[in-house]
C-alpha cells in the first residue's frame, strides 16, 4: 500500500495530510511557524479526495510528511 499525501500552507501554519487509499485512515500534521507539530489520527471517507481538492490542498510527498513526523525540520 502506498499512502497519498497532501498539503496546504496558511499564513501562520502548514497542514500535511497522509491518506491510506484502501482504508481511508489518515494522519494530519499541523506545523506552526515556531516548528511546533500537532498530530491527529483521522478516519476519512471515500470523498476525502474531493474534499481536499475543494479546500485547495496540493499533492505532497512522503519525504516531507515523514521529516515533520519525525521532528526533522
């Protein structure tokens, strides 16, 4: 299984989302300007890709997600 990744940058923070395309389980990282990271486990539904597109999330990479997840800035 290969996860899919999406991100959106706001003025004061960045959000990166990991989605499992089979189960729609996910992880959302919110990264503040000060480098503080908030992690949330989420359960999405089959409409998640439409929702992300509507909210103007762009494709991201596993590398970027995992660097933040592991505290490497």
